């Protein structure tokens, strides 16, 4: 195949892939979010380098929730005031996220008002490590992903394949890789791996031949295997609930008898 023909084919596949990605990010008109936390309290509680988990309402959200067996389908990285104010007077972008059809973008918090949300926060991160995380994520803004592998994208159009539960997660990492890396949690996981912060490391237990001692070796998992729920399940990320952070006391509740 000549270079010109190959390039034309790649261009066509890329265009088709981006059309498919756009359809996957189309909103589900039947979705009715039931947010339990006050959005303004969430905004006031967020700190730089927090992860905001979202129960999404897009077509791809249904696939990710099914394949990962979780209510969380999206993750965004909170950067606080690290990004400049828009010149047009619109809301300041305080989140960095990855959307398959857009790549890595900066978004305002208001985008997720009314959604079910959860804050996950890493523990004992130093100021220097926070700065490194922010620099990494900000430096990725504008990154686009190769979506020419149509077969990789097709898996998201069938959100409930008849697979055993233990195999569903593997569907996220099957294929060429770029459509998988275009899932929001993958880039965030890569950021934390740069400062060697654990999320859900694989643990291999090694028995010493001459003693009863055992040691655990933490392996950095391939970033393409991470999903939004991993930050929720991780023993190394605290789940921050604004109501409790404000000093909730159930004795002060007034019940309708």
C-alpha cells in the first residue's frame, strides 16, 4: 500500500473514530441524577490534587459502569486555581479530565452540578509532590488520542456483553490501547505513578526460603487497567464527604413525626 493511500485510510478511520467517540459521549435522556450532597459544599471542600468521581449520564458511562461493576463512570482531577481565568468571563476551569472525543481538556466545576459525586484524596502528599502532579496534568491538556481502531471503540456500543464478571474488567484493556488510555482514570493513574503513589497495586507475597519471614512486593499496575472506581476502593485514598467534614451531628436533626 502506498504512503498516500495509507495516509488517506488512516485519516478516514480517524474521522470515523471521532464520530463514534462523539456518539458514545452523547447524553442519555432517560438519566435522572439524584445528587445527595450540596454541590456548593463539594466545591468548598475540594483541594488541589483531589479526584472527583462522577456518576456519568453518557452512553459510554453505561459501558464503564457495567464493565467495572461500579456506579462511578468518570474521574476528573481538581487543580484549584492553577489555571488562568478565562478572558470571556466564563467560569474558571478547575478540573482536568479526559474525554474520548476531546482528549485531555480543562473544565469548570459547574459542568457536574446536579450529578452524584465523590471526592477521593491522597494521603501524606508533600507540596513538592502536589506541584509535580499539577505540572503533569496541566502539561497533558490538549493531548489527543488515536481513535482509528474501530474495533476497540465498538466494545462500548454494547455496554452489557454476556461475560462472566471476572472478565469484564479486562475488556477495558483489550485492543490497541489508545481508546483505553482515553478513559479518564488512566491519565490520572499515570500522574500518581510518576510520584510513586499507590492506587491498587498488585501484591506478590514472597516466602523466604530460610526463614518464616514474608515480604510484599508492590508492583505498579499497567495504567490502562485502572478505572474510576479504583480510587474509591483504594486503601490509600480517603473518601471525603462534605457533610461530615463540616461536623455533622445527627442529634440536631429534626424528624417529621
